[in-house]
C-alpha cells in the first residue's frame, strides 16, 4: 500500500477555494454565497471569475441558508461559506427545516472549525458542529484532513445530490494525501496497516495520528491508521473489519467527545462488536485564546495524546 | 378566464374544505387560513402561471412559498382544487402516513410543495433564492411569498427584507397577512410592528396595500403588483384581512388561531359556507 508522508504545508480552506473555482468552471449550476468572509473562505477567485454566480449576503447567516435552499429550486448547486460556528449553531433551525428536512442540494462549507481557529477564542471555536450536523436526517458530514483531501472532497460533494456539511480549518498544516488519491464519500481511507490497534482519525488529527503511528512503531506497536473523512454516512465495514483484527480502538478528532467521530464509532462498536475504545477529543469544555499549536497541546489533541491513548487501550485489551 | 364570482365560489369551497379537514383531526389553524383563503385562491386560479403537473424546479412557472406554514389546510385545499393531487386526499390531513403533514413539507413528496415551512420567518429568504435562480436561468416568471404579520417579529425576515432591496430582487412579490392577531393576542400588544408601510419603504421596497378579503380588489392589486416587477425593487403587499373571515363567530378574535371547531361549531360554520364545487 501507499506510503503517506509530508509533501508540503497548506491550509485546508485553500483546498476548498481552489476546488470551488474549478467547479465554477466545470459546472454552470454551481453558485456560491458568503456572509462577509470571502477572504477567510478563500472564495476570492470564484467571486472574481463568476460575479454573477456569487451572492454576498452580508452578516446575515440565517438569510444565507434560506437563500441557498431557495436557489436549489431552479437547479442551482449552492455552496455557502462562513466560519463553522456561524455555519451550524447560529443557523441550526434554518438548516434543519429548509436544507435537511426539505432535502435540498445545499453544500454548507465551513472554515475555521475547531480549536485551531486560535486567538479569537471560544466564541468562534465550535467543537460541537459535527454532532449538530450528523444528527440531522439526510445530512452528509465530511471533515477532510489536508489541502488535497479538502479539494477532492469539495469536488466530490458537488456530484452528490443532497445536503452536505463540509468542515475544514484555518491554519497551515502538513499536506500528505497525494493529489491523485481518489475521494469517495462514505469510504474510509486506510493510511497504514497494523495488527495491534485501530486508530480512526478525522480532520487535523489525521496527521497527528500518522506521527503517532511512527512513534508507536519504534515501541514495537503496529498501528492501523484509518482516515474517516466522512463521519456520516460512516464506513461501518472498514471500521468493523479493522477492529475484528486489532481488538482495540483509538479515535482522534478536533471536536467534542460528545457528538463527534468517536461517539459515532463507539455507537457502532457497542452494537456490533464491543471493543475497548479511547477517545482523543475535547472533554466537554469550551476553548480559549492561543496559537493553534498551543491549543492543540493544552486541549490534549496532539501526537503525544494519540500515543498515550494507544498505550492505554492496548492495556485494556 | 374565471370571473370574480367563480373565484368567490372556489374560495367558499376552500373554506369548507379547511374547516372540515381541521375538524376531522381536531387540530390545525382555522383563523389565519380562513383569512388568507381569498388571496391563495386568487394566486392559484388567476394571478400565477403554474403547472399542476408538478416539477420541483418550476422552470417557466411562477412559484409560491407559504412562509406561515400553519396555513397548510388552506394551501392544501387550493392545491388539490387546482389539480395538483386528488381532492379526496384532503381527508388524510394531519393523519398518520399522510403526505399532508401538519405543516407543509416536500419530504412526503406532495405535489405543489417545494419547501418545508412552519418554523416562522424563513420563507422570504427561500423566495429570494428562487427568484435569484430564475434570474440566472433567464426565466422571467415571478416568485410569491405569503407571511403572517406576527411572523415579521422574526429577525431573519428583516435580513431578507434588507437583502432583497439592496440586491434589487425585483421578481419577487411578498404578501403580508396583516390580520393584527397572533397566538397570544393582538400583534400590537404582543410586540408591535410599528409602521410597516414606512419600514418597508425605508428598506427600499415598493409597498402596495389591499383588502385581502375582497376578491375583485385582490385580483386588481395582484395585477398592479405584477406590473411593478422588474423595476429594480421588490414588491410587498400589505394585505388587511380578518382572521376567521367567512365564519361570523370566528371573526374579530385571535382565539381561533390554532383551535379546531367541535361538531356543533363546524355545523354552524358550514351553514354559512354553501357547497360550491362539491365536498371531498
């Protein structure tokens, strides 16, 4: 199988911006909306090239979601862009009624997700968004791990008919998924093979988990790392197959334990294959100001936390 | 071309339908539904170009959004009487496994309904989106939305009002049902809207007014509204109605907002609304 190693450093949101431009060129039904954050969402190039298919709604996210839902009537494929907090919590009822329940082909694209938003602090650092979105029937939830995967995911969701929540981040992080890696919604991506533990990681934690795999190898532990970019629908088969082999699990994500990827996998395993499980995630607290790296360390979302969780769960096996 | 008398007959039948539907399940919202029956009837039987062979995209058709989704019974009756689905299906309103959910939704694939509504304040944003799609598609048809006056207390409405004027969404006609009543009492007492005419004007809308329970006036004003579209401004019609219109004991009070009539009340109401098209 492929070896995944660092090939550069870029922010995931730039992957979204590049793909949006490409989609604009390939599909005249793709339109974009933004609530006063064009630069942050990397939508500038799309806005410049397709001014007639871009809608600046101002600081009015509820109206943005409603307009996006309305645009689908007439065949448009709207991509909305704002921070993850304002893409979900602020507009939950609008998404629930007009996007999820009405089953509209709206792509809710959310940047600055999680603690790595950094210095702006807890008002902007949403770590509940995966949970909020995955609870909605009809909603697909995707959290890509690097620039290339975010770009590929953005391309893929345009082809999927139905509501999608796409979550990505602010800081520059390692690029390690090759450009030509296929992205299939709902299909997990295995990054390493191993027999001792299954690590299921999403978003920025995938790179941390990959670093952890190398550290564990030096300790004689063979970890199987599987990237779950699609939290809903979950790739049950890939998860159960791996766990049947390793008999212990670590989940890793930049999100609350409640409602996140770990919570979805714990539900699956409790019903189908009860297995010791440890979660690397935020334990029921709000974030705070700091640099992304400082915050990842303070909130227990670093490489060392993945290593520790693996050692702990192997001890429980 | 239907005459005003034809339209009045249809509206009378719609009023019978909705009261019988609400009575049958002992739930629903007769007051506002009766008040808005005339305008919904006039839209579907006169003002709008639309195709009962429903398709979701509604290209080359006028499109209607019921933002105050609790008026579902009136809308369902008008849709059925317009040929979107069998009139007999009205008997399933609010019952288990029905396509006619308490509040409208496309989730059950009922022809004519394109967006869920019920949680208030969202339909104007939806209507703007569809109006923008029509412009992109070079489709010259119009988008209509209907709202309650109490609904205007929702902040999202004003986001939409600001957007439509600022971005010149001029293929949109929004109708506000100014019956002055909401669940807890008169709108002026619950949370006064102030001078709506001045507010919409200040936001940059073309403001029209009509009596929504006078069919000839509704027909004329919808024509005037249409004639004012595509001139750089969205259009709003502030529509005075009487909650409960057509049933004497339901008028002049907010008490019939969300209460079903009992057997005797239904009989008394239907006695005031003769069968015109045949009951479902």
